[in-house]
C-alpha cells in the first residue's frame, strides 16, 4: 500500500489576510481629524483663531445664510422667500469655492445644514423651526464630548495635541489629560449655553423668533471661536514641559 504524500500547506495569497497595521489606529484617526478640523498655529506658536475658523470667508459662510433668512423673513414675512434666499446664499458660497478651487467640505456642510433646516421650516410652516436641527447638532456634540472626557480621550486633546506636536503623548501624563478634560468642558459649556438661551426662545413661538435668530448668529461662530481660544489657553503645557512639547 502506498503511503499518501503529506499535503502541501495551502498557499495564502498576500492580500488574503490584511495585517493589523493596515487598520487605522486611534492615533492616526485623531491626527486625520485634527487636520480636517482646520486648526492652525500662528507664527508665535499660538492657535490662529481666524484661520482656524476658515478665515473671513469661512465665517461668512457660517453667518450669512442665517442672517439673510432673518432679514428676509422680518421684512417680507414670507417664509418660502426667506428660505430660498438663505439657500441661494449657501449655494453661492459653494460656487465661489469651486471657482477659487478651494476645499468644498465647509461649504457643502453649510448648504446641507441650511437645506435640512429649510426643509423642516417649510414642512411645518414655522419660521422658528429653521433652527431646530441646530439644537440636535449641539446636543450630539455635547454627548460625544462628554463621553470623550469619561473615557479619558478628551476632545480638546485629540485636536490640540497634534497642533502642538504632542501627538498622543499627553495621554501618558495625568496632568495633561486633566488639562485637556477641562478644555473640553469649556467647549461643552459653549454648546450648552447655546441651548440654555435659545431653546426657551424657540418655545416662545413667533414672538421669540427675532431674539432666537439674533442669538443664533451671535452665539454661532463668534462664541465658538472664543470657546476654542479659551480652551487653547487653559490647556497650554506648564513651563517645565515646553522644552519637550511646544505650546
């Protein structure tokens, strides 16, 4: 009887098993998000608040659609006209970025947000409902940031750490983790303040519309930029650490 030959091990195609290294790590994901967040440092090592907010054009993109909606509705009291005017402004910014060959992310996010808000307001026939999606967006950010603090991956650290060239080394230092947790609470405070002020105005209905729209503009980009700046200052490394980690 012939003894069967020992079978050769099955050949494994190089692409059949993906090495774990091909999967993005938390550090890589955080670094990529930090880059997409658009945070920049100025020549003196501080955060460049204006540039991080997208410059003058970026701030205009976040403010003007809502401002046009407020002005158009206040003057005409015609909700469809106000909604179309707001959408037209958002679309104009998208076209402008196309012409300038700039990244479209911010403009597309803006027009998508305006589109959802306009759809809801048009569906209900209530001008104040234009601002409802923003409430849910704020609440979602608050929850996400609170969770990041609870699991010791504070949002401020994930963003500022890479801007400061700390990477994720700050997670090895309890003092730095605590500082970034405090910084994240500052940003949460900004978002929570929006809800505390604006939600009661929303429930006032049309009598509270003008105040709601105005506070939405004032507490939008300007207040958020201020919150980011304060969080940046509060999370600066101690003088003893600056030799190793730039502030």
